[in-house]
C-alpha cells in the first residue's frame, strides 16, 4: 500500500470519496491491466505511457466529485473511482467511465 494511503481503510470496490481523489491518484505510478502506465502529478498534469510512447494530459476533480481528464486537443472524460483492496491493503484503483460504463483497473507499482 502506498504510504500516502496508509491512514485509509476502505473496502474493496468502495467509491473513492472526493476528498481522497487527489491522494489516491498521486500516491504512485499506476500500471494498468494492459501494461500501460500512468503518473498523476499534484499540479494536475498526467503522463500516460503505452508501449513506450508517452502522452501528456491534464486531470482534475470535477464539480460532481469525480476524477476527470483532458487530453489535447479536445478529449474530455470523467470517471468514478473505486478502491482495489486485497488482504486489507489498497493495491490500486478501478476506473468506470461515467458515459458508457467501460471499466479498467490499475495497480500501484
């Protein structure tokens, strides 16, 4: 479990509360099921790396308390985040697209 999250004890699948979104996203590098990686910086910049190719975007907490991202020039998306917990430890996050419901998971590296 990333040190920044040690004070939290959510259940697996529990929604990440808006007040914990920044800590959840910036706690460490996230590795997705498909091998892509992403880092969320506290200043709202994010870098997504797929097959060695980095892409930079922006992230923020939207007015509905959800994680949202912007990828230039015009792609915007928002997601509900849920904790991925194993044996009582936070190991990652589940992202569910708020429009369409597609879901993917990532683990802290």
